[in-house]
């Protein structure tokens, strides 16, 4: 170890470094953790509640389990300081919330994912003398998708998301990575004392900042601005005199960098920032109503919430706008899923870490603290605009930032005496938890793979046993039981009714299982009066869970009208009323991407009644508007087809399969 590097490490780090055989395992643990951080931004970035791809999360948990085992054998200490205790309490509270949750299958999977991310905090703390290498690994890992996004932007244009669910979640990862990358020039300067080398190493921050700009994320831009301001304030507090002198010499370079970034921002996120404050801005207003809906969820279950990852299941009952799988606000979603105490424990960890980091600015470790504080601020602010908490690398980088903020205490005797080293049972316990979580997630992954195989075989008309194998592999998945019910032939009524009943029992707050059950009953060739009544009852129960679902309400309206129930017209009027309400006014993706034709379908279904009642003016107004939606949908269909052709794929072009009949029917009343 070079004198320049050892001089920068606190005595607690130097004295606690293991030696001999424990050092081998400590080195392996360091390498494993570094590789995990290197891979996380690109390999573990999927949003599994959307794509149901559980393999990345399973691999992430099992790899972390291996790291935990190596750290346990190496005798490294799991440091349960104030921040660690807050995180442990946060996990404990979520464990209770999981046991009381509305859908335990996904709750356990999400709890396992969060536990893996929190373990990263303890792992980095245990490898405290090698924090430099871990931060560099995390930054290099973030550079890979960032460079890809920049390449695509300059080749194709448009908002970039580099394989993430959307550009905003990609930005959620880039913000802390960009601030953490600012540690690298300091480390290079300490080692080389070369200003050019340090300046060149700052290129990583520039690349990440440019990648952030091409996401076009308004929340990402604001979060990055706050993060850089906090980082700057921390640096001034730590090295005010040096900063003042450096600014005088480097202002031309800073000016050029500012102008370049300004040009990129003006082309990407600038127009969206100018529109963000408008009362009719779809992105802003959709979020506002989604947040209001989430607040109602929090009020309903303040203490233990609905369970981790329960938001996609429960949200429709409280929705004021269309369906979304996240609250677009991390902290509200955490409170809704884990309860207000869980959120307070997490914010407590942030507060303790921030206070410790601010105090650390007057020590030799000021650069670590400054980067940790900036990254922490960035994640905190971005979480107010989107649900970055649902993405594994975002939470992992947050935990790295928390570890950087903590001041090292004086080493205890048992920490520095080689004779006291041995198996660390805290890390051994974490190993067991992570391996169990990885195994459970792997079961979910196998179940989804078997479901996909069964679906493919059924589409080809081939017999398959993969359906039964899927539910045997992951028997607690309501999704798989729902698929079994839909895939089972109508003549095997006992099997498909049992499957739907199981799905509804496992996930009682989901309308999708009740709706699928009702659809199967409607497909019976000769339904009995009891079947008809049962179908209506299931649709009623489904609408209680998802009252704004226009497609579901249309189905009930059709059922009612087919069975001479005049209340069907009430459903149609309800749908048309939503046309100018938040649900219809602010679709999740915006009208330039998403057109809800249920309003046009409801118009066509109600048109004969309006004509009979001689409500000519209202009928013409509704028909004109419905035809405008049909025309807009045709434009989207053509754009979708052109995009799929350019990408060399077929895609799903049948989302508006009834456009022709809908248009001709409406024109008959125009």
C-alpha cells in the first residue's frame, strides 16, 4: 500500500484489515461485491412488477448471498450503527407488513429485493477500507448504459432509457451515479498529484450528466441540480479556500462545460421543463392525481400498509386517473405499502447519515461525505417525482451513498485483534436470508417461464403439461392460477372454476381474476340462469375493486343491457362522464401515445337510446368527439406499424381491432 493512499485512510480502517486466510475471503468478497455493483446498473435494472422477469433479481440475490458468506467467513464485522439500525427496523417493519399484506406472493419477492439492496449498505461498510474500489465499480457500471443512451440519442434522437422501464427510472439511477463519480478525480489527485489526470478522470461525471440530459426527465434534471448544489455546499464547507482559488483558474473550462450542457439540455429536457407547470400538462397532472390516490391509500392503512409491492394490486380501488404500476413517488408508495412507520425508519436512516456526513466534512474523509450527501439528496429529491425505489440499482446506489456518509468510530479491541477473528454470525444470517430470497425468486422465475412455454404451445394448438408444472412450481402465484383458468377448456368447468377461485383467494384485491372468471362464464355455450347471475355478481365485485376501469364497466353495461337491466345505461353514462374527468383527460401515457376508445364504444352503445329520446344535439356532440378519437387511434396504429417495421419486428398492432366497425357504427348516427 502506497503511503499516499494509507495516509488518507482512518486508523480504524488500517487496523481492521484482515490478514492470512481471512484476507483471502475478504478479497473474494470485495471482488464479488465490486462485480455486483459493476453489473447492477445494466443487468438488474428491470421492473419485475411490469415484465415479470424474475431471473435478474434472483441472480442478484444469490450473488449477494455469496458475498455475505465470504464476508462471514472472513470475519468482517456487520456494523449496526445508527443508520444500520434504522435500515434493520425498516426491513423488520416491512416483514410485518408482508405477513399482513393483501398479496403475499409479490410482497415476499419485493421484500427479498429490498433486503438485498440494504445488504449492500452493510457489505460496503464491512469493506470500508476499500470503499474507493467499490465506488469506482458502481460508476463504471453506470457508464455502460449511459454511453449506450448517448449513442442512441445522437443516432436516433428522442428520450433515452437504456433498457429501463422508462426514461425517468433511468434518470433515477444516473443522478446518484453522477454524484458518486465526482469522488474519482479526488482519488486520482491524491494518488498522482496531477491536475490533468484528475481532470480527465472527471469525464465520467460529464458522460453521466449528458446521459441524464438525454433522458428528458424533468424530475431527473431537478434532482441533479439539487444534488450538485448539496455536493458543492459540502465541498465549500470542507475546502472553501482551495475551492475559491481553483474556481478562479478553472472558470473558462467551467464556462465551456456549462454551454455544452446547456445546448444538450435545451434540445432534450428543456421543452418539457417549460411545459411542466401548465395546468393541462399531461405528465404533471397525471402525477398529481396519482399522488392524491396514493395518499388515500396511506390513510386507509397507516400503520402496516398493504404490503410490499401491493401498489399495482390495490391502486385501482383508489385511482383518480388511469392505471399505473407505481405511484410515481417513492416515499408515498413506501408509506402505502409498508406503512408510515416504515417510511419514518427509512427517513431516519437518511437523517442520521446526512448529519454524520456533514460532520465528516471536516475530516480527511470529506470527499466521501460530500459525494454521499450529494447522492443522497439526489435520490431523495428524485423520489418526490418518480418511483426510483422500485429499481434495484437505484436503491443499491442509495445504500452506497449512505455508507459514504458515516463517520468511522474508534476501532474496538475485538475488531483489531487477529485472534478474535472468526465466523461472523450477522453476515451468516444475511447469507441465509439472501439465499432464501434468491431461491424464492427463482421459483417465481421458473413458474413464469413455464407459463410462457404453455402459452406458446397453446397458441400453436399443441398439448402441453407446462400449465400444471407452472402452478406446481409456484403455487402461491395468482397470475399463474389466472392463466390456468383462462387456458383450461370450457368443458372442464371444475378445473377452471377452481383455478379462478384460487387466484381470487390469493389476490383478493385484484379485479382481473374476477373479470376473467366472468368472461369464462359468458363464453359457456348454454349458460344456466345461475351462471348468468354469477357472471353479473363477479362483474359487480370486480368494479368495486376497479371502479374507473372503463373496459370493465363496458362489459358490465353490455351484460346488463343483454339481460334487460336498464342500469346498463347508468354504466354508459358513468363512462362518458369520465371523458372530461382526470381519468379521461390525463391518460397515463398522454394522448399522443394512448387513446382510450372505450368512450367512443360507450357512445355507440348509448346512441340508439339518445336517438330514441331525441337528444339530437348531445348525440351529435358525442359522436363527433368519438370519431375524433377513432381518427387519432388510426394515427397511432399507423405510427406503431411504421415503428415495428423499422425495428424489424411485428409487434402488437391489434390494440384497436374494432376501429372499422366502430367508425362505421358512429357514422351511422352522425
